């Protein structure tokens, strides 16, 4: 496949600093008689504003049960109000004492349920000091944003975080202004829950430490974002990837406008966690996306095999049935019926036990035509689509947290089944026991060619007894490790090996340290490396409680942020010289470092010192059990 040429970056927008410094109670003015339209109010002069602050818990998930997601709060004194002119209109943000921020910035809107996003514009100044509405969603994986303001049409927003003064320097035309790398983050949540405005994703600390522009993107979820249905396909020629098109629209918007904030549109790292990481990787397979990023960074994600549209349409038919629209008659009548239902009914129908884990990007033949693993096996394609390479990582016990929401193991979770925690199931799923181990492996990996061999391998590895001391704990750990290996570690290893074969930079990490405020029975689980990457001591969500990492955890967080900053600059994540703060995870090897094990190396993130190691102590497990398998999308 021929390499594609990246177009030149669009021109920079205009930025005005309204006030550079102001103490509590100071009035920020535009000049005599000036008026500014902010929301529905005329303001003259602009008063002291409140700004976003993440306040964080250091509590055990198992002490308080499932935490409700808390959005970035408005509180604290402002030190400046920033006005930025974008291609869509003027927005005003703020400086929170750490970084400059613009919240809830619309990058598009959904004109109709199950339609591609369209551009949006505004004439008057738009207030960007508060989060935008979340995308409609149910409850799952410990997330509950159902009490937050939501909008089906206007939830396509992003939050921008920039080092203080970066935008002003561009606007002033200062000599020698160096444009900063851009890190675009896609949140996780299994494609059914989550928001870009969760406090965990307050990127002020990261933007300042990395000296980078960090952008957090929100996109449509569940059936509203990923429904494939024959009626939609008949109308539009394709269906199923509306959430992916949202993300692509955000990338296009940033390509035009990130320079206004001080960012380099030619140095974009597309970054995601869980479902957001899967999305980031799948944009490599979307030819219309690859001009808008250079490298990819994923946490707890790999190159999952996407379902074919024709198969996904069967889930779409089940969704239509759950909505009461399956007997509408013609395609037009079915589609009209589904679109006429209140959004609450559409969300409820998408979160039934049979459907809630079925939503994901699809191989639709239009936007995504080929499986990513096949595309990346072509060196010409790989070097054109992702020339900056891939960095991937996960927790050593990544799947324990996810399984805690899926299975009712009181010895390994909070003791609450998904039915009690606001999840999608009507009741708790059966607990994992030694006798059910193989059945749970089969349930997690439907169609496994060797479920019994997989179960036997992990039963032996964790010495799962038929009876005796803590048999259920050992069984849970065995299934969790099988899930981590099969869905994440082995696919990441295989993916990086293929990409490295094209001569592209590849790096891998595994978090070994379990954060002090998370129940120790989870180990180094899903979500914890995200807390470190953003510098926010939260687990899944943040509560209104000011806490902090242990000193050694804050040091590890700083080093991980620096390593990500180095990678975003096109350097090794272990390169201290490439990180503004110079405190990276030292010695982070390239994935194919021949001096480590079998030439499959990673950084083991730990305290007080991170180390270098092989991908797995027993790499043959990947080859024997997992490499030949092709699993459907699996993420949180």
C-alpha cells in the first residue's frame, strides 16, 4: 500500500488574554463599557470566575462500595480568563493556577440519532469554564453519570489543557514560540459509559509537567454510538461506527484549531484507555483518520478483532426488538420507530443483559474495511498510518477490577454483584469457584478453541485446589489472569512484535505497584495506570475528598507523565532529555530489546524503583494458548 502524505497544518487562530493575574475578588475588565456574552448573560465587566479543580479520594472501593462518577468541579479563584478564537467561534477559558483550560468545547453535534456528526458554529462568545453535558448512558463498571446533565445532540465536546501562557504566546506573535506536542485522550468505559469531564481526566498537572497540549474527547456511547442495523445500512450504505466518527470529527477540529492553544498539529499522539485505547488503535485502520495523528499510546487495550457489520446488525435487530420496533414493517418504519423513542428508552434497551457488552466499533466496509492486525502486517501500511509507533501497557492484574463488576466474588471484590452496583445485569453473575473456572473462561472468551486447556493452564499456575484454603480466591485470580493474558497482554505483545517488524518504535509497560488507596486484593488492576498518567489519585472516579498519593506513588506518577511526554515528542519513553521535567522511567527499553529475555522487553513500573523485564515469565503461554485466537472486542 502506498504511503499517504499529510497535509500542511491549518493556520493558527486568535487568542486574547483578558486578565493575566488577579487575586480573589478582582474584577477582570475588557475596557470601558465592554460587554461580553457568556451563556445567557451579558457581563460587563467580567467578574471573578470559578475554575475546575479535581478533588480526590484516598479511599478503598471496597469500603464505600461502587463510587458514583463526579465530574470536574467548579471551585477556587481564577487567575485569568482566556479567550480563544477557533474556526467555530470564540471561547473563553480560565487559568486554574496550574494550567490554562477550556472545558466543554463543542467540536460538532449529532444532527439526528444515528447520523454522522456535523460541524457546529456560534456567533457570540461561548463560556468554556464548565464541563459540557455527558453523552446519554446507563450504569456499568462502577460508573454512574445518570444524574449528570446529558444531551443526545450536544454532548460532542472536548476539554483542552495547556501550559499557562502557551495560547497567549501564540496570540502575541512572540518570537521563537515553540509549538508543543498534542496528546488527545479517548476515555474508556466499555463503549457504554464514561465522560471526558470525569475528575480523573483533569489534565492540568499533566499539561504543565509534560509541557504539552492535552485534549480529552467525549463521544457517543452504547447503541446511540455503535448501532449497526439493516435499516440504517439500507438508508446510508453503512452503519455502526457513529462514536468513531465523533472521535474523527474531534481530530479534524483539533487539526484546524489546536495551534490556537499552542499545539503542533503535526505532532499529535492519539491516546486512549480501555475502550478509548481500542478506538485509538482502530483509527489506524480508518484511512480518513490517519492524517490527524502520528503515534498511538494505549493503556489496557490491544488490536481486538472487530465484528462484521452483518453480525453486528443481528444485535441491532435485538435492540430494535427491545425498543418495541421490530414489527414496524419496512426499514423506514423501523428506523422511524427507533428514532421516535425517548433517549431514556433507547439507553435502557441498549443496556439489557444480552446487549450491554455488545457495543463496539464494527468492520463496516466503509469507514473500517479491514481488521487492524492484517493491516499492520503490511510494513508499507504501518509506516504510513502510524509513523511514530505505538506504546502499549497495562496493569499486572489488569482484569481483576473488571471481573469484580461482572462476577459476584465476595472474597475478591466489594461483595456486591453487578445488580447491586448499578450495573446492567438484573442480578449478580455466579461467583467464580474452582468447579466453575472453565465455564467462566468459556463465557469470557466465546468460541475458544481450547477452553479446557486454558482453564487447566491457569488452574495449575495458581494452584487452584478442589477444596481447602481460599479456593475461590485462587479461582478468581486464575480467571482474572487468563482474562488479562488473553485479552490484553498477549495481544499487545503480538501487536508490538508485528509493528516493530516494520521498523517502527514500539514500547511496552506493565504496572506492578498496586496503589495504596485501592483494595489490595485487586493488585495492580485496570484504571490504576490512568490515575498515575494524569497525576490524579482516584480509582475509576473521584469523590469530593482531598487526598494524595504516597510520596513514592507521586514520584512514580511524575515519572510516568514524563515518559509519556517523551514519547509524545518522538523519543524513547525512557529519555530524560526529551522530557521537560527530566524524570522519566529510566532505562525503559524498546520492546524488541535483544538483551532482555527473548527480545520482548517492557518497563515494570514499580516503587521505589521501576525495572526492566520480559513480557511474561512464561512467554510460551501466549504462543500455546492465545496467539492463534481472534477474540471479539473486550474492554473496560
